[in-house]
C-alpha cells in the first residue's frame, strides 16, 4: 500500500511537532511538511501536493476553515481532515461546508487518525462519534431549507417524498445513505449489503443526483437532516 502523504497544520508548536513525530512512526503515512497557520498550509499544499491535510481550526493569519476552503478549491485532489479541540456545532458545520471530509478531536489516537486519512483518500467521510451525535441533534432541529422553483421547462429540483423517503430516494439508496453516514467505505457497504462495489457506486451516484449532493460530507448532513442516519453516541 502506497504511503499517504500528509501535511500537518497547527499553530501550537508542541501539538504540531507531536503529530509529526506520531504520524512518522506509522508505516503507511509519510509526513511531507507542517504549517503554523492557514496561509502557510495553503502555500505548502501547492508546493508538496499532499494527499491529506490534518487541519487545526483556530490559527492566526488564516483560520482552518478558510484554509480548507482555499485548498479544496485550488487543489481538489487534496483532502482535509479537521483535527481540533473544538467540536461545537458552528465549528463542525463551518468545516464541512468548507469541504472537510473528516472531523476529529485532538483526543484521537494514531490509529483513529490513520483510519480517517485512509477513509478520506478513498472518498469516504470520517467523523468523530461524538461529533456525529452533535451533528444529529443540531441538524434534526433545523427547518428544511426552502428550494427555489426550477426554471420553466426544467424538472423539479426536489422530488416529493415517496414511501416516506425524500427526493424520490429508493429504499436501497436510503440504506446506502445510512451506511455512508455511519462512516462505511464503498467496500464495507458492498459487503454489508451483499452487492458489488460497482452497484454501490451506482446507488451513490443516483442518490447524490436526486438529493443535489456534492460529496460524502454533504451526504452525512443530509442523512441526519432527514432522519436517515443512525443516532450517534450520547444522542
């Protein structure tokens, strides 16, 4: 397995150096650099092209949310996993909206971080279980956003609920969505549902198109909003 190229961004030198040392001991991770603020992180991504950035949120000059937004816009092949002390609702949603595919708190151990790195490289989302619980409680309390009408001659942007499922999702698509929200990879979903990975990808493409989703992070939020995700710990 090719080593994942990882960049660490954290303004606290002790934390940053500790992460570099910790990750450097893992056989499947190569640390390609470290940054003390968001501006440096954006610059170093352009120079070293890492697979994944471990991103702190509260940093000087440019915070982790803006750095994540810049990196995802300018270097879409580089994924971002937020690694922060803060797991409040505002931080979680801001990071996900900026394009982060993972969200861990700093009490995560090396194995958890490594799993998150691999997950986002495979196109999956990886959220700390406690963060999933907060996401569930917050999203289910939000009103369904209004959707503007489609231009004349175009199909409706949202399909009516069928069998209790939003946007015309089929029961199988809803099941795949539930497993995405649980953090499973395509391979794990395929094994759990006894179908091929190609079929899983087809279901994902279909449900993304129906629900207007861009990536798995948005799919997690959508699943919680519509009650299609398993409750997280503490919920």
